[in-house]
C-alpha cells in the first residue's frame, strides 16, 4: 500500500480477511461478560471470526476501564491461548465528556500496570512498553503526538479526533501516545524497548 507498516483497527464483528495488513488491532474489552457489557453481545461472533481469520496477525486492543479493570489477566491469557492472535495491546480509558465515570484513578492504573508486568514475566504476548508505564500512570507524557495524524470525512486532526476537547490531552489514556511521544523525545529505554517489541510482534 506504499506504507512501511499497515495496521488495521476493527471491532471484529465482520469476517477477518485483510491480506494487506501487517497487524490487525481487534477491540476486545474483557472476558465474555465484561466485553459484552461494554460493546454489546459480540464476544461469540468475534471469537468465531478470529478462528476463521485468514491470517495469524491479530492483536487484541483493550481499553481498560471501571467495568473491565479486573480482566487484564484474562485477556492476556486469551491472547496467549488463541490461534491467530499474536499479542494484546492496552489503553486506559480516556475520560471523554460522556464517559468520565469509566476512567481509572492513578492507583487503579498502577495496579493494572503491575498485572501487565506480571503477565509479561509469565510470557504473555504484550505489545506495550513497560518503560512507558510510569508516565502513563501519572499522565506525565508529552501530548498530543504531533507525528500522528487522523483523517475523517476530509477533516485532518493532529494525534486524534479528540484533540478539540478542552483539557482531555492532560488525561489521555492512549498507550501509543505515551510510547510515541517518549520515543520522539529520545527516551533511551523507550527507544530500545520499542525496537525489541516491534521486531517481535510485527
Ligand atoms: S493526546 Fe491525542 S489521543 Fe490523547 S486525548 Fe489528546 S488528541 Fe486524543
């Protein structure tokens, strides 16, 4: 397609046949009960589409919130045990004006990061950078990510469509923003870990 790496994001409710994608990021928001609570009754359809997928380059994409914060371990094990799934990548819920109540406290974010680190030690395939966790827990990473651009209906936004919501970037929960902004600032641990992680999962 003319790009070095092509990632596609999907909710997984349609058959998965994307030969041009290097990585398919598929939203999975917990175990069956919690995922369906967040995203409607789609868990079984998604699992069926994953097992029938034409490639094994699926990466779960989980936004951790007040509903599913205890499912981090479950999603890591599901990623490890299911054919066609290569890894899992996490975000924290970003408190958009209509879903503020789903956001995690700093203590809850720290607890989730501890679980993710434990799962990394147990060999779960996690497509995130441990070195960015302290910055994510305390929202101390630079925002927005000026290297990221989103185009929707002809409108071009720096970083994300949420760029226009006042104050939201200070509470951003997107791991990719922390990982990329710290990378572009030249944080050595992040640079090294990103190279190692990308070579492993893409
Ligand atoms: S930093 Fe980017 S992704 Fe995060 S809230 Fe701001 S615009 Fe959205």
